[in-house]
C-alpha cells in the first residue's frame, strides 16, 4: 500500500483522481496490516509531512499517518519512540534542519496520537531536557511560538523543579533577543501573535509554579539594565508586563530602587527601555509600572536618573500619542513625567515644537476617541504653559491651535500641578549640567540659566543690546594713551592693558568729563523741593539717580487724569472725576507733559461729587500759575476690555513727577516752624541720563494678608518717550500763600500721592528730551515668589541721520514751550508714528535665557494682553541727541558689524577659556553631589543654602521684586 501511495502523490493524475485514491488508502488503515507494512507506511507519511514538495503531499501525509496510528497504535508506539524524537530534535530530518518549525509540528502531532500509550511518559522526560536546551539556543519567534504551542498542550514537557526556574529565565532571555525586521503589516501582526504565545506560556508557568515569577522578573531587569552596547533587548519583553500581578508593584519597585547592587547606569538603562515598551501594541499596564518606577525613584531621591530618563525619552513618549492603540498609556506616562519634572521647562520645551502638528492630526483622524483625548492633552498643555510662563514665542502657535478647546480654571491647574511634583529645585545635579549653545538663526547667542539666573540673564541681555561693549572702550582708551610708549618699543601685554583699564574704571572722578562708566551711561540728577504750607519756607536737594522706580496710580481708572492750578475752579462731571476749569488767563486744551495726570481717591471724589468746595475756588489774591502747570485731558487713551483706560509709561512717569502733599502721618518737620506741618513735595529732573532705566513697581504689599502681590495691570509702552527736564533754577512766583483744608484719606499704596498745585514755579518750560525704547525686561508670573524673566531688545542701528532726529527734538520742544500741541498729536506720538512708518526700529529680538529668536515691536506691545501673567518690569530707553542719533554708536567703541560689537582675539580667548573652566567646575561639583544623593534631603538644595533667588525669579523661593534698580543685591554692574 505504501508503494501505491508513493507513486500516486508523485504522479501526473488530476488532483480529484488523486483525492479519490487517497481516500481508499485511508480506508485501508481500518483493515489488518502486518508490522512491516505499518512501519513502511509510517516512514512514508513522515517523509511526506516533513519533506513534501507541495501542500497536497504534506496534507496526504498527515491524513494517512493519523489513520494508521489510530488503528495500529502498538505499531505507532514502537515507531514514535525516544530515538526518533531525539534524532529529530538534535539532528533534524534528512535535509531538514533541526530548528525547522516542521520538526516541532511533527512531534506535537505525534504526542497527540500517542497520548494514551505508556511510552509517552518517557517522551515527556526526554522533552523536558530538550526544550530547555532548545530555549538556551535562542530560537527565533516562529520556532519559539511553536514550542509554546507544544508546551501549552503538553505541560508535562515543561521542566520541573529547579529546571523550571532556569527554563523561565532562559525563555525571558530568548524573548529579549526577538526582533522583527519587516515593516509590513501582515508580518508585524504575525510577529506580535508569536510573541503573545510565548508570553502566555510564561504566564501559565508563573501561575502553576509561583516560585518561578521573581527569578523571571530578575531576569527581565537584568536584560533591560544591560549596559552592553552590542545588545539591545527587544521591546517584546513588554508583553510580559501585563502578566505580572499588580499587587506586587509596591514590593517589587521598593526592592528594586533600594537595592545597593543596582548601579545608577543600569537603572537608567532599564528605565529607558521600560519606556520604550509603550510602543508594544498589546501590552497592558506598562504605563502603570513606568509611573510606579517614577514614583519609586523619587521616593529614594534618585533624581539624577529621573532627570536623565525624562530628557532622553519624553519625545518618544509624546510621539506614541500618534498611535491610537498605545495612546492612553503614553498620555498617562507623559502627564506624570511633565507634572513631576517641575524644576525646569527643558523637558516640556522638547515637545513644544510638535504639539501643533499633533493637535491638527487628532482633529483630522476622525476617531471618536480623539476628541476626548484632545481635551485631556489640552488640559496638560495649559498646565505646563501656566507653570513655565514667559515663553511667548513658543506658546503663541499652541494657543492659536487650541483656542477653541476648553481651558481649565486656575484653581484646577494649581491642583494638578501639586499632585505629582517630586522636587522643586534641582539646579545642582550632574544631569542638569549646562550645555554650550551656539548662535541662533538671529546671529545672537543666549545665556544659559545656571539655576534661577533668568533675571540676571535678561538684564545682561537688555543692557548688552542697548549699550556698547565698554570693556573694549576702556582698552582702547588705555591703548591710545600709550601709543607714544609703544612707538618706543615699550609694548604691554594684554593682561597689563586690561588691568589698567580696570583701574581706569575704578578711579574717582570729580568733573563731568571724568564721570565713572555707570554715571556716564545711566546717571541723572533729580531735584526734590519741599515747601511748608504754613510758613512757605522751602528746602531742596539734588540727588543722583541711575534709574527711576515708577509706582502705579492708586486708582485703576485712567480715564481722566487732571491737575488743578490755584487760578482755576473745578467742575465735577457725571463720572465724579475732577476736570480743570480754565481760569481767566488760561487757554483750554493746552498740553504740558511735565504736569501730573492723577485721579483723586474715592474719599475726595465723594466730597466733591456734589459741587466743588469753596477752598478750591480761586480768589483775586491767588497767584497766577505759569503755563507749565496747564494740562490737556487726553480722551483718546487706550481702553481695557472692561472700559478702563490702560495706563502708559508716560502716565506713570507723570505720576512720579507730580506734586505730593505731605500730611497726616507723613507730615514734614519744618525747621522754621519747629513743628510738623503739611507740606508740598515736588520732584524735577535737572539732568537726564544717556540711558534711562525705568522700573515698574509691580510688587505691592498687602497689609491685610501680609503678603506681596503683583500688579498685573497692562501698561502701554511708547516707542518714543519724552522726558521733561528742567535745567534752570527755580524761584517763588508770588509771596501770597494759600492752603486747602481737605481730609486726605491715606491709602495703602506705597507711593500714593495727594495732588496739589505748587507755589514754586520754574522760570521756563521743561525741555522734552526724546528717548527711544531699546530693551524691555518682562516678568512672567503672578507673584513675587515665583516666575520667570526674559527680555525684548533690538539693535538701534537706524539709517536716519542724527540731524533729523535732533531737528525733530528741537521742533517738539519749541512746540511744547508755545503750549499748542494737542494730546492726540503729541510729540511722542508723532515721532513714534514716524519711526514705525520708516521702519527705523530694525529687528527686535526675544532673549529667553539661551533662546534667542526674532520678534517684532507689535509682540512687545501685545505681550500682556496675550499672556496676562507676562508684564513689563524694567524698561531701558536710549537718549536721542545730536551726538548719537538713532544708531548711538560711539566711535570709541569701534564699528558695529551686523549689530554685533567687535571683540578682540584676547578677549574671545579669555571667554572661551572661562567657559571651559566653568563647565569643568560644574562637572566636578555635580559628580560630588550625585555621590551624596542617597543621603541628601528630599530637596535638591541643601538646607541653609545662602544663594537667594532673584526677586520673582524662576526659582520657587524667589522673592522681592519691588525694589529699584539701584539695589546692590539686584544687579552688580
């Protein structure tokens, strides 16, 4: 019969004919056959199964073998013995390799046919040894999947006792070597199915023998923590995570993170590879284990690992959000990473450039789950932008992309941010070592944040863009003063030149031509005049200043700001605000920028709401004011959304210079009266600086709650600012005195003023000195206790001649002295419009620590309206005069090329050397801190650390922020 079957399968008969004959052969198995005939049939069918040339031959082999084995069981038991099975597993079959999947399939089917025979027990013992040997040889996924099928059906073939632990460990290693080279969906699906079969086998073994679980997990960690560069464990290990009981998480993570034998490098590798498991499509609970490990490492203060892994893998986690199958787990891990990594925006900023594309992708994929997922993602993004405020160039596109999606409330954002943070300060770890960055596309190089140094960085960047490089100026002066000696051969070294330049800076000067560098750049003079309202005696003093600290007006409303002369009567409009009524010699609609714009407090408004008191009405004996006190009420000021006027820097400056009544607890001690008296205090700028620094006092003290609060009011920034300067001496206009008996109610503002016309007048109108805005330092935050600083700055290298600017300035001053300029055509507005029309401002840059990007003046103007927490804090204006024009470049400092100052080679070499030394010092310090991490406190900064954060800086303990620019601790020039 075997000859007939062999001739049939190799014949050319039609396939239907062959099938009929095969059916006859199968039926013949029911009849008696001698042992030799059965042996011959078993040999033939085995050959057809293993070496069949086509599916038909292999199918015939299976059918006939099963029929003869069923009806001739003793003969098949004698044929399918240990020798046959061992030979197949160790040597293969003829030309068929021993690792071919057909071998295992054949053995699997043979076991099914011999299952009821006693000899199967011998085969089970044999297979327990052989499957362990086979697994140790690292079989490929298809063969390992067939082996898993065999062992799942015949658990008796699984090694027992200690061998079972070894088998599980070796099987884990085998999975760690799995790789799929194909990118086709069909092959990928087959690969995933094969891995799933193997992982299910391990799950069954762990359930049957719990003692094998922990060694298996140890083997998993050994594989993923390997630092061998030649071996990269397969992501297929992720398929095992779902089979680990969740109740073991706490014990396992604690054991893992506290094991002294686990080095940081190994832990970092293992953690990174666990995050890679998020790519495995069918793995469950991977995100749970990753988050548990994040928390476990934070609990034992291994922050170095957390920082390294987060920065390395956060982009990969974010990219997984593109795939719906793994999206939920990836979002959970991404959220925990970002919400725990709160000491620096670096991790968040790694994914910021990709947020907009992901949002557009989620909107267009059409999946019902994408909408709900997009809401969750948007909430996370809002939390991060809230926490890391101060990056308008990065966040503007994101805000535009998610503007129609729900935004969480501030309370919810704070609640979310407080849930997962594992530290608040980490600026001293090895993984946070500063990295040198080259020039950006702007041609500028930023400054690295060394840990809460954003305030210093922003100020340095603002000053650099507004002023010349004065180290070069000093060196040039020294070199020019030594030219004769050089011609005689006395050549000094660069170190000697630099040393003498430093001495030159520190030498005290007495005359205007010998001012110090800071005095020449930022120095001005302010005259304070106090007049006793009882005896009319006066006192005055002149003080030098390097910046002006501008307080906000007590009232938030800036709709009507007025100042009343004694020769004028008052009328009260419906709104309850004071307006000037022209006196006999006054001309309505006169503008004077030196006069203050001010709104009386609520008490005064209430008293004057019905009609002006008699004390405010002029008498015939009242002194006639000069035109310098006349003002124009500007009705065209910008409005806030709520209808309130937006104050401008000019308003704050006028408020700073406005007369102030010293009364109540603030009375003035008059030496002439020998008692405390009400007095009037006025301030006048008598000498303007070359660079005007204005600090907006945004941090006020709340006496009720005893905390410092930030004033978030928007302030419009004029491109051109006119500073009223009175260079002449003053005299008393008339001998007659007058007083007002008004109950001024004290207010809580630090610099609140009670306005009253002065009895001391100037001999001439103030000169309006034009200044051009060059830099703006912005504070991003809601309090003085935290936040971030960055700056806007630009190259002041206009093309218009100095003569044109000076001519404009002279014309404006003349027009002001004639008192015929209306506010809507004010000098600053005319000049600012002219500058914008002629594009004389050139490029604006946004300096944000090491980030430098292009921006525009429109962005500067709109920053607070777009980002309410981002407010102008320090303004730097550059004086426009006949000596500097728009460019303002001093010839002594050399020519500027493309907005960059010249640097000598010696200076550049010194900078490069200093940078290298700094990085080396940082590395040594970081390594020392890393060694102490295990015993350190939960805070990254040791207790008693004496390096205080700058006011309102990006550090969480930053405070202050209300002082002026003169404060020594704020900035050292």
